[in-house]
C-alpha cells in the first residue's frame, strides 16, 4: 500500500493536502471514540472524503503497531494511555505518512504540530514536535 513516488501535485494543491490531513484527524478521532476501523467509519459517511485523507487513515491503520512502538520508545516516561488521545492520533497519522509517502519530512512535522496545537492541549504542539522529530530521524534518511 505504498504511495512512495507520489508528489504533492499528484493529489492536487498543497492546501488540499492540509485539508485532507485535517479531515483525517476528524475521522480518525471519530473512529477512535466509536471504536471503528477505517472501513467502518468510511461506510458511515454520506460522501467520500478527500482521497488523501483516506490514504492517511489507511496508512495509520496499517502502520499502527509500528507507530505505537516508535512512540513508546521515543516518549520516555510516557505511556500511550497517559498521552492525550488527539496527540496519539496525530502522531500515528504523521508516522503513517512518513512510512508510506515521499512527502517531505518537514511538511509532515509542521502539519502534525499545527494539528496538535489546534485540536489538543496547550503543550501538545511542542510534545508532538519533539516525539515526531526524533522518530523521523529513525525512519527517514
């Protein structure tokens, strides 16, 4: 299910990727609260979301085990259960994107920090940035 080789232009404007990431966060949070899989949450929608939102949701679902391991290894002194649910969701989406696309790491990190800052706690932006920056060094060259 790799999307390596896709450029930002393949999915439209960069702005549309931003909107897709935001939609992926919304749908991911809904799936989390309802304990649904990606397919189950997509089946409840009257309209298909942006294609890149689906790409991100599927990547996060497929890479969840690896993402959770990376988060646990990197966020020393924190358990996933102790972290804000939105922070974990944003990090899973970002890690899935890092592992399955060629989107520049800086773009992924900036978008994840922005989403965490807007949708989670006051400290989330810095926390997510620190964890994802360290993870990016491990999974991207």
